[in-house]
């Protein structure tokens, strides 16, 4: 769906405006999961901006996980993986970080997707693709976390 979008915010960088426009089109379903976006050449002509502006806009969308890009191919709207629930056990810690190249290849995840490390009380560590899990806190653990936040012993971000 090619429609010229006016870049009308003079105080906002053009690449951010192009990223906003494409993000909105994806959110509205004008570009759906798996669909190829128009080529860089079409986008630069459509928005009347430079190639560098288009590439910066696409880089933002890639970093946000909305599109994938490969050299020599047009950007494609990413498919969102199905999530499975993962219960965080009492005594476990949850750490989010960026994966190493080997972990990314082993888990089959794209650049820009973080991993979650589940560090259990028994010392075992499990590394999961952050996009494929929904972490839930068991009710008894939730009460412990909330008490810890109220007493100042835990960081508020820990209260899942």
C-alpha cells in the first residue's frame, strides 16, 4: 500500500518520521507479518528523502523487532512468535541480556532479540529466547517480591 506520508514535524529528524510512518502502517495492518516492505528505492522516492534516511528508519524498526533485513533483500515485517508460559520458581532470579553469537545461532533468534537467563537456587542456569516466553510469578513468590519492594530490599522492577 503505497501512500505518500507527509513529513510534517520540522523539529523531528526525518528518519524518525519515516520510522513512525512505517510503524503506524504496520500497526494498522497495511503491512502484515511476513510481508515485504517496499524497496529502499521506492521508499526514498515516496517520502522524498535520502537513502541514508530510509536506512536509518529501517534500522530503528529492526532494533524494535518490527522488521527483518538482509543485505540485497527488502525489509520484511517480522512474524511474532507464539509465547509459552514459564513459571519463575521461588529462589530463582531472572536476568535479561543480549545473547552471544553462538547463543543466537543455537536458539535460532535474530539480532536484536534478548535472552532471559533463569538462575535457579540450585545453581542451574537456563537461557531462553525472550520473545518466546511469558514469565509468570507464582503467587507465593509474588507476595515475597511485593514485601521486598515495600521494605526497600528489592528493586521495584523486580515486581513482575
